[in-house]
C-alpha cells in the first residue's frame, strides 16, 4: 500500500505521488505573531511535522516551508507603543521555543512576510496586468483582487461567488464586497515603518498574498502539499488559490487541513475564557506528554482537551519509556526503518492514522515486556528495535533520551559486566555477587538472560 492523503479540495482520499519523483515540496501556513501560541497553533505545526517525518521515512527528500506572518493589523495593535518589529520577533521566539520543546523539526525555510515584499509586489503587478486585480477607485494605494474576473473563485471550498455574501466593507474603493486586499494603503495613524514603497503608493501587504508569493519564491509555481488549520480554509486558502491560479501558477496538488482543538467539547476561544496556555500544559506533564497528547487524535478529527488529557498522555508515554529503560543497554543508535512493523506503516499510510500507529507501539511494548520476562532474547531485541524506530518516526524520542548516560559510564558498566561473567564462568560467585552489588550502588540494575546481561540505569 502506498501513502494516501485526504485532499480537502477534491474531498477524497488520493494516492500520494510527488510531482517530481523522490522530492516533496510542502507549504504550511505558519503563525501570525500577534500573541503567544495556543493549542491550535501547536497542533497544526505538529501535524505537518509528523507528515514531514513520515515522508522522510518513505525516503522522500522534503522541502518544507512554514511562513511567519510578522505584519498584520493585530501585530500593530498588540505591539501598543512598542516597535512592532521588535514585538513580532519576540512573539516569534515564543513560537520557536514551543516548537523546539515539542521536538518539532525545523522547516527547511521559515520566511517572514516582511522579507518578501518585492515578491508580493511582482505577483500583484502580474495580476493587475492580467486583469485580475485593480488599484482602488478612490486613488489610494489599496489594491484588490477582482473576484468577478476569476470564474473559479470558490473552487477550494466549493462555493459559488453569486451565493457569497461578501463579509468585507465595500468602501475603500472596492468594486465588490467579495474583493479582498492584496495591498493596504498606509494609514497615517500607523507607524511609518509599517509601510513599503509600492507602484501604487505607500502600503503594506494583505495576509493572503504573502503565502502565494512566498510559496512561489521557495517552491516554484507548483508544489505538492499545502497544509494548514481548518480555520484557514476560507477565506485565506481560497484567496491564496485564486490569486496564484489567476497569475498562471498551478499552486498546490494536495490540500490538507487539520481539525481544531476543543476544550471540554467546546470550541476554543479567548472570549469564552477557555483558552489553555502553554504554561497550563507544562504544569500537567512533560513536553513529551504534550506531544503525545497532541498526536492522540487523527489530524482530521477534533482533539478535545480536558483536565486529565496531559496526565493520561504522560502515563501512556511512560509505559513506552519504562520499556526502553528496562531493556536498553546501549545508547541510541542510527534509526533503521526496516524495523518498522507493517501495521505501523499501514496506519501511517492511511492518511496519517497516528492513533493507529500509537496502538502498534503499545502492542510491541507489551510483546517486548513479555519477551523480557521470559528471557526470549531474540524476540526482545526485535521489539526494542521496532519500538525505537516507531518512536523516532513520531518524534516521541523523549522516550529514550532521559537520563543521558555518558559514554564513560557505559564503558565502565560493560567492563564490570564482562568481569562478572568471567567470574561466574570461573565459578567465583563471591566475586560475581560483589560486582553486582557495586553496579547496584552505581544505580545500575542487571538482568541476566541466556547469552547476554541486560542493564538499565536508574540514576
Ligand atoms: Zn497562508
């Protein structure tokens, strides 16, 4: 079976084949850096991290772009009296800290919108030339996308323009309330640093044009996967698609949308006062447990947070950690994907069924514990390798990273075990017992198996 992904544009599962064999180009909408990350941001970043890891396991070379929207109405408002650029960088750092703590692999590129204004201007100039965008009739530097000029407008979310109400204000020189801003004219009350020289006057970019311009800059006119949260599907992604297609670009071959995080069954929102902060999560469990919990629902299902969520995830993760701790006596070595069980691969290939993949890990942990208890060394070795490799694919490497055992200690322990085995062979049981005691004092527990002595460190 090959990888199948649910394409939310065609609303069906499709076999995934990259446009260029062996290479996958993926664009994911990153955060608007207006305030600290919430659960929805973390979940979205994590979904595409797992997809990235699975594509790597399938031996694709992946180019992943995750942008940073660092200019926006809310960035300017929330910066207050401070320099908005400094404020945006600070908020961006809180996102990067959370990503790093969650063991999210860095994307290949993480471009900031403000670093690509020229790309956006070039794209808008092209749209104007092709008759799909226009400068505001009031003579300002506002530039709008002309939705009426693009018959496919609405194709992503399967809507017809004539049925759309158009939520936007028809003023500012807009022809239709459905037309969205590509560039926004500088307002005198906004800082001068938040305006760029454009062919239409001083202006700053609209949100949607950023992603069309940056994806083209890094991935070209067509790429394999566009990802983001379900809340971005309309209007953000619909507008991205319209602009890029109207400019003659093929844009994304697959659209992936991850579902949202709910709190006790309710939609998360600040106004309801049910927002859960990163601090709330870390009080309930480790970062490993938070990652485990965020992975515990398939990405197209809502993920519900309740008081016990992180605690339960910690218990499940500890079961895996406990197994690896009691059975592993070498430092972690290179991952070998040939050890991935077929059921695990099948779950991951089925539109990233991570809950199914986690179930395979726990099944292998149980089998490994049984093998350990019955001294079945061969079965145990296989289980350990399988669990380590699966854990690696899901980025749950927290399970074998703690505690760090130094190379010096590892060598010392291995030397003592060798000496003890030699003593046993020579029937010097007093010396063998003495060494066992010595190792116990070092925090090392031994387990004698048929041909080998396993050890674990509890320090
Ligand atoms: Zn976007």
